[in-house]
C-alpha cells in the first residue's frame, strides 16, 4: 500500500509507512495500520478521510530506432526524433 501512496505523490515510501502506522490511512473505509497490505485497482485508499487520486499506469513502447533519427525528445538542430514515431 505504501507504494500506491508514494506513486500518488502523498509522500516517500518510508513516510507513507509512518502514515499507515499512525492510523491515518484507510482502505475501503477501514483504518489500516499493518504494513504491506495489498490493494487492488478498485480499492479506495484514503489519507485522513480524503480519497487519494492514484497515479496512472505507465505505458512503455519498444522501438527499433530507424536510421536517421536521434534518440531524444527534442533536437535543437531540427533532426527527426524517435518521438515522431510515438502516437
């Protein structure tokens, strides 16, 4: 659960462990003080009674870089970048 809280930007994982131990975190309306509780994607996690907004899942792309493209998000020389291939 501390990973979910940390990914949502609540605090660092260690600080989230302290918040859980202090009884400030609830899952589906139940106060949780035990560390390592697994929460599913549909579980409602709240801090001090206020529901947290979960971080969106990352999307990863695998791309074999074509010749003539540079591996960067933006190029100051105007060359085509791999980002041109990503939707």
